[in-house]
């Protein structure tokens, strides 16, 4: 089935926040800090337009944004929506300026004078933990949001392990870049006595809770509407200070107010993610079997924790997910979430998993070298085996199902490893070096209450709701609290309704993204929607089907047990009644209904959770062949194979789209994307001429093969799969590049693998050669 959404998108008829127009609409521009760390000694509003400029003092009744956690030792950061006495990052908002157009607002903003007393900035996450480092939050006494430890005694393994490998690895800070930036339009609905906020958001109900708290309103007086969203990836999964400011201004002025993020704001102030460092050691026996892993990991969390929670989301997960699908006897991990004078780190597609996959897969390659084995052979010897499923790993992750070794065998066979090795031995006519690499990983999705409560996260998900309602002419309306930002939920949820009711998918309407008409949900994140909302829709449709059969059996004058449901109709011995006829009878001919029909209406609301709430575990093996130019440092991807298992696939085409899109982002992580900072905290890639994103010429023709191992815990056996493509790409590409460089004695330990990094690694190998 093709995507229902595509008709409007391909015709340019999607409705995004920036498309919304209202009478009297005013535009906002923000005065943002040019310094990473400074005290504010004073702010001067430009003469003649003082009423168009608003500072924190004007917003005195607005509460700060506080993202808290129940994790022991977590230090909360209070973030004023506009900076008051201090700025902690370049781009932090200081003043809000309003005009008839964005250009007029920007002209006013350019005239605002801010008197700064610059302070030393702390930019490097390792330096931030040293004694005497500048403090981002003075009250803390240090720069650590949270430290976590998974401890174990490794002394005996250290003594007996014949193989010991260690690596220091680092991933660059990135700036996630959805096609649509953030945006918000707010106005006060006088008839409903309600604040209405249009915003590009993945979690509208969570945003409503945060907005109500900051503005001192009951949640019932706040309505959040998220229209079409042009990509989210986690970037639109938080409450924005801009949303609070614009909403307050709309209430203050009695006019609709709008802010649309420009790309410079997005790159320099708002969209940081994925800056990790790993000091990782592994111990193995002579056959390449993993005995233990010992790791210290640091994550640069930036200056604040964004609402509902962001600062420790990466580092706190590292310790629990680093082992991935591998078996081992012992495991030790210590992590630090560190505050620096950079923008807050935000959850990005694959949250933490991309970094840990890179770390553990690099270590597995190192073990393979020491054991003199092919990299895939080491994976096969250490992966959880299919007969062991379901399996609880060393950090108590409950793998629901799967055949991980088979995914490796299929990937290696599909890419033709024997031919790749022969090509390496023969050499390339142009002198480039060929390399093969692979990465295996699992993606925990659709996590439930116990998992998120255990992580100390404030937005703990519960049972997922959905509402199904038939209209008098037999159209099915499905209202869900999750939201779509590219995952094709208007298609897949309609397919599920068709699966249960046999209704034509063209007669199914999916209503989402509006807190005024949808049931409460924590939203779309963590690869949860098709499992949780899909399960809820299925439960609703099953209950609705029973109600329809109850009415139809009365109309057919047959016993209920003699009437069955087929292809959108109730079928009995005396005939069939279409779903539309039953709906018309219920609403328009109530005199024909059974006596108890009034109590069993055609609107069903229910909630769903999987039979076990520890999450589903999809998994994949990415296999890559690259060519490395050792003179120019350039890397070209020659072949790319992904063998993916997402359980039962609701729509294979949609799954392919998710995997391909994620892999493209992973290629960016591997080879191109980095947001560097100067020593004084200035972002150095403030335009898309400097911040490199992969385009069509950088993404190869990826081949995808599917395995389908049903999850035993979900409605159809489906698993979450939305982040998978982005997780394995960097590790597989790094594995391939290092395979190409290994005969030259070079190895790269950082992402992205830029031409400069390749040349530097080759130069270092040349200097250390005997």
C-alpha cells in the first residue's frame, strides 16, 4: 500500500507552522547572546520602540523551565525563558522583539544594546570536570549533571584474558537538521478562553503540560496543535523557550504572534546532539570470545537540561545499552553527563545507541585482529543465539526474539565478502584502498512504564490510548495521541484498521497532533508509535467490530454467534450488512436498533500496552564496502547492505523508507557532520556551507533485506524500527575505513571520518613505523 500522506505532500499542500496566516499576525525576532559565558550588566531598549522589546523583567510572571529527574545525584538546571543575570551559551535568548514582519522585528533586535561582563567559558567536556574549571552553574560546585556506575570486579578476568584491547573514541557534536526548522504561532481564543499554540512538536501533550506550568495556566486552558511536521528526529521532542515566550506575548498583546526559526538559529543555538567520548577496554579469550568490557564514557550535555528531560538521556543510557547483543561474563561502566557552555544536548534519532554501537563494534574489530579472525566470525561467536530467546543480557535487557547471527550471515553473503577480500589482494588501479566493515546492534523500542520509571525520566509512558468513531456514513475516524513527523502513521494506522474491520483505507481518517481532540499521550519518540498506538487502534477496532456485530445480528434476526465479520460487513445466513449501513442505522434509524444498542455506541475509546513493557528489540547488521583515497583522505561508499529484523512489518515500503532515511543520517554522522567550537565557545559551522550534510550523491544505493521474527509481546508481532538505520551506519563505515587502512598501520578513533582525519591517521602511522 502506498502512503496516504503523499498526495498532499507531493502537491505542495502540506500545512506546516510557517504556512499558518492570521489577521493581525505579528512576528518575533530574538536578541541572542554573542558570547558563550557572561554576566548581563544591563539591557537598553532602543528609543521609540521600547514597547516592542521584552526582557525577562517584563516576563516576571513566567516560571523558568526546569527539567528534573528522580535519578539519585541528578542536578537540575533552572532555565529562564529569557536570560536574566547570566548567559551560558552562544545563542541564548536575551530579549524578544516584535514587529509587523520578521524583518521589522530583526531591525528592532539589532538596536537592542546588552552590556556584558564576559566570563571564561568551558567548552571541552573533559576539561569541565577538572578542578578549577569555570562553573556553568555556580550553585552546583562542579560541572556534572549526573554520574552513573555499573560496577563489577574484573580482576580475575584481567589476569586470565589472553586478549586485551583498548580504544579511546570520540564522536563529534552534531546539529540535527530536519528540512523544517522549529516554529510556533500562538493566539488567545476569546470564545473558548483558551491559549492556542500551533507548534512543530512530536509530543503535543507534553508541550501543553510544560507550557501550562510555565505560564501558570490550567492545562485545560492550553491547546497545542501540531500540524504537518517536516522531520523531527528528537529535535522537536522538547518544550522550547521560544514557545513559552511567544505564547506569553500572544496573551499580553491580544494578537496572534509567530516565530519561525531560521537556519542560523537552528545551527548555532538550538540543535546540538551526540558528543560522546569513550575510554573502552575489552577482554577476550584466544578464540575471540568476549569475557568482559570496562568503559568510562563522557557526554557533553551542554548548559541546560531541556524539558521534559535531555541532559542525562544519553550518558545514563550508555551504561545500560553498551553491551548491545553480545554475551559476556562481566561488565563495568561509569558515565558522566557534563555541563559546558554549549547549547543543551538533545535526543537525536538513535539516542545514545549510535555512539555505543560505534564503541562496541570498534572493540569487536580490535578483538578480531588480535584473534586473527574475520570480523564477522567474532560477531558470530559472541552474539546471543536464536535458541536462547527470549534472553536477558548482562544489563537485564530483555531481548524478545530474533536470530542475530543469521542477520550477520545474510549481510556477509549479500555483500560478497570473498569477492571483496579478493579485490583487496589484487589492489585498485587508481591506488585507493578497499575496506569491508560491519556493525550489529539492537534497538530497544516501545519502552514501557517500568523502563522509563527506572531511568528517572519525568515523562513516564503508561497505557497508550486511541479512540475509534464511525460517522453516520461509515467513515472511520481514529484519534491518537502520538504524532507523525514522517513515519507514515496516516497510512499504517489505517492499514491496521483495515486488518481488523476490512474497511477501505480511503475511508479511514487519522486525527493526530491536536490536544483538543486527541487522547493524552507522551507522544512520538523511542520507536514506540506502531507498537503502542498501533496496538491501541487494533484494540479499538476489535471492540467496535463486536458492537457492529451486535447490531447487525439484531437487524439480520440471527443469533450473534451465527454472524461473522468479513471484508467490512457483517455476514449471516440470511445476507450481509455493510459497515456503512450499520452506521447509518445507528445514527439515523434508532428505532431499528436492539434495545441495548444505546449503551453500546459506535465510538470506542481504549488503551493498550504490550504484554510485557520492557520494549521490543529490533536489530540489524549493516555491511559496507568503502574505497579510501590515501592521498586526499576521501572516503567513497562502494556498496552498502542492511539486513533488518523489525518483527512483523505492517508496511515494508514504509519500513524501507525509515531505514534508508536513518542510514542517510548515519552516513552524515560517519563522514561529514560536525559542529566544532572555538576555545571561547563560538560555534564554527553557522551555515550549511560550513555544516556538511550528505546529499543524493553521498548516499549510495543501499540494499535492504528483511527478516521477520515476531515479537511475542505485541499485537501483531511488530517491533519499533524508526531509529534503526541511523544506529549502525557510523560503526559499519568506521569499521570499513579502518579495515582499508589497517595494512598501513593506521586507525581512526573519531567521528566524522573527514579527509583531514584520514591524512592525520596515516601520518601518525608513518611516524610510529619502525
